[in-house]
C-alpha cells in the first residue's frame, strides 16, 4: 500500500463546487443591481433570484430537471422575449429582462468553460447597465462585490482548466461535485485555507480596486448617461415629484414620502439662519382643480431654452449678502425638471452643456427633460431673499389690461392671469365678503393686505396633514376658505393667492421645498420629499414679488428661529454620519466637473509627496535622537533598564505572535479540538516540508541529514508528549537541514 | 506511565528484532518486506495467512520464523480427510492408568504451520479456528491451553479450487494478516538456485530469541502510543470501507482493532514507541484486504484480491493524512 497523496489542494470536484458557488454569487449580485433600475422586472427578479439561490444551495437540482425541459428552455426563452419585444413600448426593459432570463438560465444549468464566460458577460451587462443608469453608492458596493466574485470565479475557472485532464469522463463522474455536502466542502476550504493565499488575494483585490479608482480619477469625465444609448429607451414612470401642474393634494402626497429629494453641498455654512425656501415651480394660472403653470409661462420657458453650461440670474442685480459659498445641488432622479433655487444667485453652472430654460420674472430654471440620473448644478453668490425682482411686470400688466391682445401670445406668460380667481356669483360673493372682512373696507397696500390676510387665515384654519375638503357647491378653495376646516400648505397658499387676487393684488402660488436638515459632518442640506411645501408670492405694486407663507408654523417666530437654528446645527446623529458618506461619494465620484477632478488629482499628489516628505523628516529626526541617545554615558543601571525594556518588548512581541498563530490554528482546526496542539501541528507542517524536499532530491547526503531530524519531528507530531524532545530546537534543526539540503 | 511503552524497552527490542530479521534473511531471499510483515504479525500476537501460488516459499517463511525462535513448532498438512482430532488431539483410554488421558495434537506448539488450510473440510478448519480464537483446546469438557506465544501460520493456494473448501469470511476474520509472497527478484532467485540442498531439512537455523523475549515484545507492542489524530485516521479508514459501494460489507470492529495493533507492532518493529500514519497505511492492505469481499462476482480469487486492494488504496488515498 503506497502512501496516500496528501490532499493539500482542492481536488477537481471541490474546485467545481467552488466555481458553482462563486458563479452563483456573482450572478446574484448582478441580479441585485437590477433593483436599482426602474424597469418593471421586480417579480421576474424575485423569481429568478429564488431559483438561482435554490440551485446554488442544492447543486443537484439542475440534474433532476428532465432533459426535455432543458431542450425546450432555449426556444421558450426566445419565444417569450419575442413576445415581450413586440408588446413592450420600451427596448431597454426588454433587454434587461432578457439578460435576467439568460443569467438565470446560465446560473441554474451546469456550465463548462464557455458557458462560464457567457455568464460573466451576461452578469456584467446587467451590472454595467445598472451602474450607468444609477450612479449610487449602493451600486459602488455591489460593484466591489461583483469584482471580488468575478475575479475569484475567473481564477477558479483557470485552475480547473489547468487541472482537467482531457480524457472522457463518465456522466456519473461529471456531476460528482454536485453531491459533495456543503459542510464537508467548507471544512475542506478551511483546511486548505492558507493565510498567505488569503493575504495575496486581499492584496490583489485591493490593487485591482485601487488601480480602477486611479484610472477613474484620471480618465476625462464625460456624461455616461448621455453618451450611452440605453437610457433613451426608458420611458419613465411618473413618480412623485413636481411637474408642470400641481393638483390639490399633490404636495401633501409628497409630504408622506420620506425619501431624499436632494442634497445641497455648501462650502461655507456661516450666516445661515433661516430654513431656505427652495423654489421649484411658479403656478400662475388658476383652474377649478388647483393652480398650474400657465401655457404662456411654459412657452416662455421653451422660448428661452439655450444649450448652455452657465446662466446668470438676470433679476438679481447686486448681491448684497451672499451666504453658503458655492452651493452644489445633487438632485435625485425623478424629483423634477425644475431646478430648486433658494434665492437670487450670481451664476448657475451645470455639469455640461445642456438645454436650460429660464424665466427671469418668475425666477425659474428648468432642464428640458427630467434627468434619468442624478442631476447636479452649482450656484454662486446666493442670497436667501424672499423677494423676486420684476419691475417690468407692472407695465406689462397695465398694457395687457388696457390693450388686450386678440389672441394670447404662446411664448409669454399672460400677466392678467395673476389677477384671476374663481368665478361665479356665489364664489365672488364669498370672496368679496372675506376681503372686506380682512381689509375692513380700506384700500390696503399689497404688503399690509397680505399680512392681515395671513392673520385672518391662521385664525380661521388650523394646520393638518389630513385635510378634508368640505362638500358642497362652488369652488373648492372658496368653500374651504369659508369653512373652519383645518388644511395644509397648499390650501393656505391657494387661499391667500385667491384672496389677494380678489383684492386686486397680483399673486401666484409657488411650490418647492422648505427647510431640510443641515448635516453636521459634511456641511450639506439634506432635503426630503417630505419637506415639500407650497407658499404664495404677492406683487408689491411696483418692483417685484414678495414671498408670503400663510401656512401656520411655517414662518418662524424669533424664538422658533433660534430653536430651528439650533436644530440645524445639531444633526450629528449616526444616520447623519452614514448619509454624509453619500455626499462624499457625490463629491468625489459622481462629481461635478473637471475642475473638481483636477483638484482631486492635485490633492492626491500633494498627499503622497507630503506624506513621503513627512516620513523622511520623521526618520531623520528619529535617527538623530537615536544617535544622541546612544552617545549618552552608559552605566549599569541604564544598561539594565534598557535591556529589561528591550527584553520585555521582545517578549510581548513573541507572545502576541504566538497568540496570532494560536488564533489562526484554532480557526483552521476548530472542528478537531482534541487533536489541536500547536507543537503537533507545527511538527506536522515541518514534516510535510521535509517530504516535499525529499520528493525533489534524494541524494544520500541529504537523506542522512534529514533522517535524524525527521525522527524527532515524527516524535513531536505523533509521539507521547512525555517523550518529546525540546520542540524549538527540533524545528530549528529541521529548518537548518532543509536549508543545507537545498544548498547542496 | 506503565500503560505506555518505555523508550528504553523499545530500544532494547531492537536487538532481538534485528537478529530475527537477519536470521530469516538467511533462508528467505529478497523478501524483506514479507519478513517484516510476518514479524509485525508475530508482535501483534495475531495469526498469519499466506496466500500465494505453490512453491514460492510460504512454508519456508513459516518454518524459518518458527525456527528463529526458541519455540515449539509443529506442522499440519491439511487434507480433505483430516479430522478435527488430528489437529487438536484426542482422549484415549490408557489401559495401565485405567483412565482417559489427553493425547495432545500438533496444535500444542508455539508456532503452528497449517499448510493448505483450505483443503480440509469446514469441520476440521473450525477446530483449528477455535484454538486460534481462544488459545485453548476443549476436549471432553476439559480445556487444555496451547503454547504461549501461540501463532498459527496458515497457507492456502488461491488457484486450486478443485477439492478445496474456501474459508468463510467469519473465519478469515480470525487471521490478523494475509500476506502474499510473490516471485523473488531474478538476482535473489539466482541465489536460491545456487543453494546446494533442497527441502526443509536444509533449513538449519539457530534460535536467536527466546520465548520470553517474544512474549515481552508482544506485551510491549500493545503499549505503543497512538496519538488521537492517528486513531481518528484509523477510524476514518474503517468507516470508509463500510460506506464504499464496491464492497459487500465493511471491516468489522475486530478488523479495526487489528489495524490498530498491527500499526503498533509495525512501529515497534521500526524501533518507535509511537505510531505514525505510515504504519497505518502500510498495515492496512495486509490487515484489511482479506476481511473485505466485493459486491460483484469476479472470475477468480486473484482478480478479487487485486480489485479489493485497488479499492482499498483508493479509499485510503482519499482520506486526509493527519498532519
């Protein structure tokens, strides 16, 4: 009976099992990325994921499926996808569904090398599509996972390829790996695990990631999403968000959505006292359903559209009190095509040339289409003013009233719309009554009227999120106005606008966000969809529009302002910390423009040169001090102290090393506690090395050198503890013997 | 500590063993491995079955082993008409003493050579097997102890099936080891051909160890240290034979114990007071192969033997050696 071959490495079946595991994990990760996409494939992903997981855990399952089903699978997939292509309006979701089905098919069937490579390509397709369409931090994490799985998978494929001997194998032997038990497989994995291999893999992985990171930093930025053809094939489902028409209830619906709408990164937070009003949309036209952007204003926006990367606020004039430094906005996909503007600004910068629409009088800025990916833009010289300058408005209004155009100009907002409210005698009677109640019959200035109207509204109506519209005839808003029902911001804003218009003051509804939380770690505002808000703007009669927020609690009193300021400063919770990582991710990876890229490369370079210089300086300092220390006079006490310290440190290091070794061995052999003994294991390892040496060269001299040491090693490994020779001496001799033999 | 073999005593046995080996080499040429295995069997206190073609030195091996020790040796030629009493002895009536006295058979010796054991009837075979198991002969309700040490060296011929009664598995289990001699190397055979005389009378060996030496060594072999992981290795080998589809049945508990004691004895023969996995590997074939039978039919005994050994080798190769 010959000596058994020592199975230090995984055998072919175990490698195949490992390949199965890694391939399945890789496919599952790629499937996971589909969750980031909005392609109506959730149920498919669920079913595919479950099937893949089952096949991963029970590798025998695919073998039990009748061969007929495998034969029918491919035509069935082709047929189903043809139907899908035919019936679906979008191409990309169909492509993704096709990729999911193909990944599923490849994952749950037994693969040879060719199919393994196909699986990698398919999984990569899913990952790349998801990555391009959603630049999110979660995706970065998945990409790392995918890289690790993919690298391991390729490595194992190579190993299998190298160790497979050509000859024909029986079908029985071909599927032998599926019958290994997981417990035994993992025990084997642990048994063959070698810390050198693990460390090597970790270093390799880190190097790959670092290299890709570096490449990513160096390559010129381009907008992947626009360069990539795929996103054009997606028609987006309307999500909650601001569109051109805001119906009653839209904002309150948004308020229930706790997801993040945008993050606003500030370079400087000093002087920020009040919660900003982020203006998105101006709703100037009254309809019985609510307020909406008039066709004229829309036309004005369209007419103003230019391909640009920069825009100026034409109404801003001189900025008196800029705050926040540079404001960088990162807006989640699906929020709005309108850009949130917290006040007047000096300059607006986009990431690249894009069709930008602006309206000076309404201070609106909008993109042509709602972006599929994160939208980012920057503002400079922001002043958080409640005032929108529009001195031309009064002239335009007068002209329009005195000399009404025959047909409305489609490229210009009709100023008369800002005076129109609910019509009908009943409605007008109620409004007239209320206006009289507010003004007491006097002709008030716009400012005065607005203040009194707000007081009146807040006295009559409380704030609630669960507002009920009172039933009855007539206009909704007028009915609510006349009741004592509580309401929410839209009701208050609409009521104030309607009242102001009834009193002869031009007014409009503005929707957007109010406030947000200032993150204590990274100086940025996090604005959630639940921060959505609506307020009114009333024309002051000659120069511009003034913000009026009639919602109770929205305009802070002095005491509230202080409390709010304190609240803003203090979000330093754990979740804020986690969220701040996201902004770091945006700053560094999603990034803004090439300037930031150059800055980052610069900082990397400075960091490396600086730390190199610092290291050198420290080393010089250290060697100087060492020299001085050595030159100081030595006496017995000092020598003893030093020697004691050195010995103590050496002992500690040795002990820690032993502890580490013990821990490692403990981990590897935790299933066999009774035979666990570091000396026995070390001796076993030395014996194995001697044997390997022995295999290589069996000169007589070498044999003799080894023989004595081998006997002692065997005694350490298998002999009774009481009869052991001193272990460390033996190990040392073994090392010497090996070296001696190798040199010969 | 007396449970374990003291290193000094182990070293002391080395002399005796070397002498035994050297002495046996005088008659058995070029078969060091077989000599070593037979010594292992002797130290383990087991019985030896030598199965090979006629005329390759089976009997010579047994004879030289017996003659090298200061022991009583007897030889029984098994034939189909051999009776149990021819083996064990018989009580006969003594006219002068007026009583039955026990006339001991050839089995009352220290080394008993049972030549061509498979040619006797099962009845006679089992008479010998009782002695092998119990080291006693019971005749007329009276037990008679055979010699101590007691070792049966049986030979059998695998090809000669005409008029033979192959030993059933349960009886094969009684033998600690089964060995095959094999043909000698050409050089060794030339030396055998040069030898002047033929026949067992030509074997003129002087005993080199005493009976008490052998008993002492046997006691020592049982005390050789077996480390836990090596015991675990033995256990894994034994259990693996039980789950192997190629075998009709796996190795018995006695088979496992036999493997352990054989490994211990081999360690002692190599001058060690502890067992290494190599001892187990080297002993596994001789100790286990004859206890296993194939699930399928084979054309002849030699092929079965080869297949069993190959399967055993494969099984052991798949088990991780404790390191």
